[in-house]
C-alpha cells in the first residue's frame, strides 16, 4: 500500500530494510538477553556504497571505531552485525579486540572480506561482550528477504524500546522504482547505560559513497539530530546507510535531474524513524513537534526548536496538558540564536497564545483538549527572516523517572 | 555563633541581610498571594555602592530593565523592593509602566531619589502587576534590623520554595569586622512560570561599585551560574549586591592586602545561597555536588561539572540510588571541553568507580548506601591539566514531574 508524499515520494506500508533490492536480514536470540532476540544482521547481495554518522561523544564505543575502520578501506559495506544488551563501551583494549572478532565472525559466516562488515552494539556500558554467545549466535544468522526476518532484525536491536521502528519510502527515477528502507532503535535503558540511537538504512539507489555521505550528513542534521528525549548523548549512537545500486538507474548525484526525489525519500525515511524514536522515548505518552519559522537562519530555527522540545518544563507541561506558553518563552529566551523579544508569535496547534510577544486571549478548555492528543504541535514565528527548523521530542512523565530511577530496585 | 572557614571567613549562624551595618528589611502580605507574604524591601541607611547581574534570557522582564536604569544613573542603590506571585514579564508597555511606578512608590515611601531604588519580581509570566495591591502594600513596609524582619523579607520573595534561603559570613579587615548577608529564592512554579532565581546581598564593606561589580561577576560564574535544577533559565533571574561602607575600613580593591578575605567571604555567601537553591529544587530530595579536576582549563571543568549535574539520567540515577557511572561518562562525553577518553577517573564520594577509564570493582551495597545520603558528591579527574570546577544540582524525582505537570489539574 502506497501513500503519496511531496515530490512523488511514496510511503510503503510495512516496508523495511529488506524491501530495497539486494538486502536480506535476520535476528536471533543469542542469549545476551533472557528471552528476546539480541543479535541481528543486514546483508547485501553486492558490495554496497555506504555512509555513516557517529556520536559526537568523547567516548566512542569500540564497535564505532571498528566500523569506521571498515568503511575507510574501500568505502563499501556488505553486512552490518548488531547486538543489543551490551554496548561494548568503556571496555578498553579487550572491547576493541571483541569488536574486531565480531566483525571477523560475521565476515566468515557470509564469506566477505572483513572490511565489508560494520559492527554496532547497544546496551550496558563497561561490561565485556559475552563472546561465546556472540560466536554461537552469529552461526545461527540465516538472512532472508521476508517481512518476518526484517521483524526479527528490528526486534534484535531494541533495548527497552516499547515498539519496533521501521520505515520505507519509494520514488521513481528514470522510470525505475528506487526504494529506501530503515530500522532504528531509540532510547532504552539497560543498566548502566544511557539512551542509544541506532539506525540502519538500506536502498537500491545507484549512488557513490561520497555523495551518499554528503546527503546523509545534511539529512541527519534535519532528522536524527533534531530529536531529543532527555538531552543525553550516547557513546554508541550511529546511523549507517548501504546502497546496493540494484535499482539500476544511472548514478545519482546532486546534478541528476531527479536527485531531489532521492534526497527527499531518504530524508523522509530518516525523519520517520526519528519521529518514531522521539515518540517512544522513555516513559513518553506524547510526541511533541516544534516548528520554528521567521528565524534569521535555519540553524537558529533548528536550535530554538530543539531547545523548546528539550525543556523539562515544556515537557512536563505537555504531559500535564497545561497550556503553559510562559515555559516556551523561557526556552526561547536562553537559546543561542537571534531573537527580537518584542515580536514573537507562539501557537499550540491552531491556538494562538502570543502575538508580537503580547499574550492573546484563548479558551483554556480548548487548549487543554488539544493537549490530550498524542501528537502535539508547537509553532513559533520569530518574524525576523526566512529561517525554518523542526524538532521532535516527547513529554516528561512519572514513568521516565520510574524507568530511570528504579531500574535496579 | 561563628564557624571558622578558610582565609578566616566565619559563618554567622542566623545572620541575614540585616546583619551588615546599615541595612533594614521588611516583608508584608500585600494580597498578591492568598495568605503568604508577597512584598518585601531592603533599605540601606546610606546610598550604597552596588553591583548586579541579570538573566541572559532574550526576554528580560520589566523590573530588570528598570533596575538597570536605576543603577546606570549613579551606580548607587538605597532600596530594593521585591514582589512574588507576579513576574511582570512579557507584559509590554504596561508592564514597564508598572515597574516604574513600583520603583517610584518605594522611593516616596522611604524619601529616596527614584534612581536609588531597584525593583524585582517573580511569579506568573504574562500577567500585569495588581498595582492597587502593590500601592497599598508598599505603604505597609516598615523596615527594621530584627531577625524577624529579615525572615519576613525572606518569606515574601519565595514562590514554591519549601524553605527560606539565607546566609551570612564575616571576616576581619584592618582589625574591623566586615559582614556579608544574603537572601535568595530558588526554583518555584507559579503558573505559568519557570524557575526564577533571585538573590539579594548586603555588606558593610567599603568598596566602589565598579570593583564590586567585577567581584560579583566573577563570583556569580563560580556560584549561581554553576547550579542547575532543570536547565531552564528565567526571564527574571537577578542578583543584586549593596555595600554600605559602614564597616569603615579603607576602600577595598584587589590591591588591598586583605582583599582575598572580602572576596572569599562574598564568594562563600553566594556559594552557600546557590547550594541552598539547588538543594531546594522542585521535588528534590538530594543535593548533588560535582567536582571536576585535571581539566585543561577551569572553564572546561566548570562546563563538565554542570553538564553532569544537569543530566536527567544522572539526576534520576541519584534519586534511585543507582551507582550508574555509565551515565556520568555519557554526560562528560558530550561536554564541549577537552577530554581524553582513556584517562578519566570517576568516584562517588570515596568510592572509585572508574580509574584511567577502566571500570573498577566496588561494593554495590556500599555505593547504594552512600546514595541514600542527602548530599551526594561526584568527583571526576580528567588528568589533563590543573583546571578545576564545581557545580551543584538536585535529583529528578516523581515530585518534579508532579509539581510541573499537574499544577493546574
């Protein structure tokens, strides 16, 4: 089932990382966790162009270092192996050794050069990978193109996420269908860990690695980098894209007449996954979307949007269905961006609360009713220029505190 | 009762803003709130040298503008009038007019030029001051030097703070006693508002306004600017110091041989108030102090300390008595500072958890017991240089969510 989007981008219902041509997936229970699947793989039929972005944390976990090394060799990937339950972060020499071995095992299993394999981990910090389980688990990986295998992969990468995250978009380039599929995990807590975000994207687009890298970097800034659950950044965050080229168009570059279709489809996939992550933030009951317009620059707008959606006071107000625009003003107030304090508009959905920085009369009842929705939209217009930006987050609830305070009690 | 501190600084138990020579205070119920006192004043017998620092928010409330105007004229103040319940923020022209009138009324009441009067407000954003009540209230202000009147002032400036904040330190300069007293309010929530921090400090030191301003700015960066309750900054934050000069020493400047005593006493007063504010953060059950050493610069150390103490994941872990050093690593990881990820030490109180970035064995039981305390100390050593920094905050609890989500339900 397809739903039409802007630029003739179609959303593929139930589409996943196996939908683009050339990709298979698998997920198994390797015993790192008690019952749930905990080890997954995506394999491509051919060496794929690739791109990746990584956490900005000073402490990059071992698998990120190994993945960067793999990509550096030829800028090609053919498999990504991922485990949950253990982040393999802050594990020193041994951790690096384990990540290399995990890569090697995956390469052997699928008959690939080891530098065609990327490695990702999420879970406990400061503990070593249980390599015996990883060794046995990798042997059990039997990738296929079925919806079931995509689900198995999507499940294997989760920690305390409450739902799987998948997205798939299609467009037509040179009359041929180009597909992009993605899987992600969001903020989950396994002691002692912090939120980790992982996203794996596949596409059959014909595109070189440098061009894909450039597109991914710019799109990440508009999607994954614009979500916040609690302002904390993990040691393991990573987004990896593989492009098989099997859609068989001519090579896509920004000079290709239909480039925008590919770019927008990739953006749509990332945005969709990002929103799913935000919505499934720990303890969250509501997705909050903040749209800022009229900023001097897009960067200013993005910064302000993220500041608002990251404010604990805004997040608790949304949880409590309290139309508390003073807290939005507060969050705008300390953003590192150009603001004229006398000409700000704020609206909650369609309800205008502030116009040219003057409070507007509104129906409290209507506002409270609006805030009962599961998706809340906050609009801010700064009336200074043409800069726009969007950010996504979630409300701050009792359950956030519960999940993060009482995990071990 | 005096307690000795470093540099012969003594803590004066029960000392307050009326303890330094030349200062009186008062606080009354003007009817802005239902029952509690809501209007207060500090008056000096003489025109006092003064210094002030203000919120960095783009939206500075009207009273801050008026106070800045007052000080600009002669750099002297003789009275500070403060109301709670209404912040007089985002109130446009009318708000500014009201703040001027409040200043004027106070000047008339005490026979002062209006530019000797500072104005401060805290409470609801976007509502006008109930001027009739302010007018009547100011007439009732009868400042005196009693402990009772200091308490009345301290109470009048609170919003949902659960306790009064006062501090007083003394030192001896040229054989004469120099006293510094302070009152503060912290994060309280009155709909629709965000945390506001106000601090009023009095001293009988003989010091010029520019020198005092310089000292206040540097000390604020080490005290009030190093606390965080929820990362939100108010439109109304302000710290004001008045110096009567009545201790009758020669004029204090950094070249005075006993300058450090004055500086340290002022710092001690600000730090003490800052810690009281952090400890009484909304819903807080514990004060968290983070000490960072071995940074390349003091700024790096301060930034990292504040990042740790501001992390929701660290705050919830402390609430849940969970010795979760992975979250501290997470917070250090995204600090904008120089960090070598291979040589970080982390300790919780005296319990070493990480040494040269390697996890250390420790007793979970002992760590959990330590985290039951009401004051929690986190030490981080970066082993890079001599930079040090401290920050204070509080745990994130169910009550924080309750106070901020369910205020209107």
